[in-house]
């Protein structure tokens, strides 16, 4: 399994909206993320679905790296 395949598998969630946002983001941007952004993305996956959705939609603000990762996910 490729690295992208492994990350896609880890990104599968119980919430369809998250699956769609995360899988689409990964397919478009995973290869262009720098190592810090990739690490930050994997750290985001540690959040429960409801909290992660709130983070992605901007209802909950957290500090993730330099902020560019969340900007990319939100713009996607």
C-alpha cells in the first residue's frame, strides 16, 4: 500500500462529511505537503469526529503548525 493509501485509510471517519473533505484534500494536496504539514495532518486525526469537524469548519479554533494546513483544508 502506498503512503497516500495508508494515510487515506487512517483518515476514514464515521462522519461522511469528514470522509469527503479529508479524502478530497489528501488526493489533491498530500504529495505537496511539507513534512511539518504532514505531521500536523496526522495529529489532527487524533481528534474525535465531532471536534475535528468543528475545527475544520472553524467553529473551534486550535493552533496547528503555522496555520497553513487548516487554511488549505478549509479552502479545498
